[in-house]
C-alpha cells in the first residue's frame, strides 16, 4: 500500500558506474563476509522487502555485517558493482524508509547489537547501530541511569533506526528527541571510508546533520549516546474528560502555566476501550478523552506539579482523576499506552498510522479534521498521540484485503496530512519522510529549499546510492534537485 507516492520508480543508472552481473556482486560479498552473512534465497529476501508501513521491492541481496570494517567492505563492493544500499534496523519504520525500492543491497544491523563502551562517570555509552533501544536502559539501570528517547517501538526498534528518523516518543516533551541525546557518530560514507563526528568538534555540526537523514548521507555504524540520571520520583496520573476539546484545552493550559510534564499523552474513547480490553491497564472506558500525565523529578517538585496539573484539569472539565499508587500501576498504564496500536487488532486486521504535528492550540481543529476525513471515507479512526507537543498519530483501521477499504484509508491519510499543513503544522513529527511522504515535501518546501537539501545530499553521496528514492519527491534525479 502506498500513500502520497504512487508513482513509477526507476533507478537512474547514469548516476552509477554501470553495474555488474548479480553473480559477480554475490561472489564478492561472500568473499568479503562469508556465505553465512549473505542471504539470497527468495524467502530471505522477502523478509526484508517490507517494514511496518508498506511492501517495497525485493533486494538483490541481504548482508549481515558484524563490524564497521565489514560495513565498509560492503559499501565499497556496492559502489564498484553499481548497487544501491539500504541500511536497516528492526524494520519497525512507518514510512517505508528502510524498504528497498529499486533493489540493491539491504544492509541489516541485526548482528551489530552490542554496547561497546560504558562511561558511567560521564553518563555516556557507545553502542552499535543494531542495539535495541530499551536494552541500553536495562543495562545501565543498576547504575541509576537511563536512555531517554522512548518511541513506542523501543522494545524492538534499534538505535540506528532511531537515529535515522530522529525518533522521539512520549517523553520527548521534556527530554527532547534522539538528536538531543547523540554525542557523536561513527559513519561509513558512500565510498566505504569511515569517519566520525562529535559534538565537541569545531566547525559544522555534522552530528546533527546526520541524525534524521534516514541513511541518505551515510551509514551509521555506532554512536556515543548521552545517558541521564533516573529521577528521584515519578508520578503518573490519568485525567478523564467528556470530550477531546476539553482535554485539549487542559493541555494548552498546563503548558501555559509554565509546567512541563515529562509526558502528556492523549487517547480518545475508541483507543481507551481497546486498550482496556487488551491490557486491563486501568483507564476509564466511559470518557470521551483521557490524558496520561507523567511528572518526574525531585519529590517536592513532583508534589507541587501534580497538584497544579490536577487543579488545571478539574478547571477544564475533568470528570475524574487517578494517580498511580505503585510502580506496577505506573507500568500498566504505560504498557497500555505503548501497546495501543497493537490493541487495535481487536477492531480491524490492519491499521495505518498517520504522523503529523500541529501547534498545541490547534489540536481541537486538527482532531475535528481527522474525524471529518475518517467519516467522509467511512473509516474507523482512533486517536492516541503526544498531546504536549501536538504530534498526532491517528490510527486508521481497515482490512488490506479489501481494495475499497485501502483506497478509503489512502484518501483519509492524505486529507489528514493536508489539514495539518493548512493548520500551520508539519508532515512528520517523528516517523520520518521515507518513501511514503516524499511527494508531500513540495507542499511544505519551495523548489529552492529542496534544491538546497539536494546539494547537501550530493556532497555526501553524489551518486545517490545510499537509500535512493527516499525523502526527495519523485522525479528528483541526480546529480541534484534543480530549481526551476
């Protein structure tokens, strides 16, 4: 299924040096890595032809390097053979960013999943790109530390994938997104050469430039990450409201009062009912909207913040307020929130997640637009999102075996995206652009803007061999996006 990018795809070999027979490519890869690290069986290739968003093309080969040196060798071979490269973590992406569109080599980081160094005194860790996000926090928790970025997929998504999309999560309201926690990177460039970046380097901030670049500027093999001290106290509360408008007004009032919760999440009645049926997490099922509020910090500060947030919620029509009384209750509430998407399997066999941002003050209008688009197309929608920063994640339920339902979801997703733009928002909050939203880039950037981005990409990868057909609109071919 394709959203916004339903156009024929061609790999412009004029950007490459020609290309060799697949047999030569495979011989060289096996010679460099061994046969166990090179997968070519149809069933193996099929596993890497899709992500959590969509199906793509089949790669020519899948390789599983175990070191940066092997990644370097793979890139050099790919360059010699005129093959594109798509770097891939766990395949949890939601915009087709790690799907091969024009064949080539899929570079899986499944074997590069180790913590290489722990510098607990300076609260840093160097990890390989294939490390599972949540594994880092589990490893350093006994030392009183944690890694803050926590996308809902953190139990399975990788650090490399998080870096590629600048992943956020519920706690980015307070802690920031991935880019705020990356200290330095080890990268393999388009020629197979290895270089590193660090925030302490003078000159251009290449670390920030690479985070969020979706593998189009280089292949990240490891990263130095910033760790944080576990808070003294964590308070998790649930406020129920009669409708989404009241809950949205409470969100704006909380932020306007100068209170910055660690997390401020909202779920509508469709999602809370589904979550409760699946997890029995403790959410009220008779509310039009529910706010999940977390405040972490010193005990005295948390007490004051909780009292203030409670008062604001009640002034804006909260019908009930519940505070988690134990770690088990806190964990259950968060498990329900982070498992919300999977719980929609009780409603329909498939769902599509849109990812847009709007100003907090425009949340009621944005949610009305979501409901209007869904109603017009006969689609069931559930809303669960990061209310504190206006990052919406409407879940559109459907059965992908029914072409009419697929078409209805496509139309609904596009309408939601266009409404967000009209409200002064953005086309992606944290999932990236990838293949799905590349043609929507023209709605938020001018041709000159895109041309400038294209020139930056061409400095790093003039042949466009690294994750081709991503981010830039269809029809943009190398060597640059040329302004008209």
